[in-house]
């Protein structure tokens, strides 16, 4: 038997103000936090880090009545959980590829899913190649939807520096994701 489940309703905070139910927080910001987790730890481990983020947030939720930007608060927790994840990863040996686990061509829907997964994997891989400051600025601003002021607070720099890092990161990301054919076409144009 588990613990009794209370019906969803306002959560009393330590400051005496009523907080919205925690489920509202998950519904409102869950997708943005998942994008941050995917960008910081990769698609394979993002779900675990997302869960750790919301479990940590739930533990202290009643004492957070004075937090005004809940999304920035959750992104900060996700960032810290991602750092913890990377620290643990250093201690865990890499898994070995298992033979015979190739994706089979089973029809158009399957092929499209595989191709979409490959495209997403390319984006996540390109994002991982960015310098840390640019990667985090892109993730917090473009994936989590935080304003540049909130990004600056997370990065510990000015709003202008956060804006510049996000802009430079997007430019680098576009360059990394440019089709190789464009490079080939440019080279062919110069050969003529």
C-alpha cells in the first residue's frame, strides 16, 4: 500500500501564500525543462534528469512562495541535475555497442521516424559541440524560452553577453547543421 494521495489543490507555502498545485507547474513548464535536459545531457538520459529535476523541485515546493520566475527556477534545477549527471557519468564505464540492433526498414512511417530521430540526433550532436556558454545560452533562451535577463542570471553574466552568446551559438549551430552539399556547391562555384 502506498501513501494516501491527496486531491490536487493549492499547496500551502511556508510564507503563508497559496501556491498552485505542483501538477500545474509540471504541465506549464515540463516541455521546456525536457528540452533543456535533452540539450544538456542528450536524448538518452534526458528523461531521467527531467524526473530528478521535478522530484527535487517537489521536495522544496512549499517553501518557494517568494520565487517569481518558476521556469527559470526549474531550469536552474535542471542545469544542476545535468551537472550531477555528468559527474556520475565520469565514474560509469561506457556501454559497448551490441551487434544485431540495427533499425530495420519496416515501412514509410518507420522510415520517417528513423529519419526524424536521425535529424534530431544531428541537432543534439551539433548542440553538444558548441562552447559551454553558447550551448547554455541557446538552450535557456531558444529551447526553454527564458528571456535574456533570466539567461544572464543563470550564466552569471550581463544581459548583453547572454544575448550575444545565444546569437553566436545559433550562428554556429546553423553552420554545423548546414548540409554538406552546400559546401560542395560553394566549392564547385569557385572551381568554375
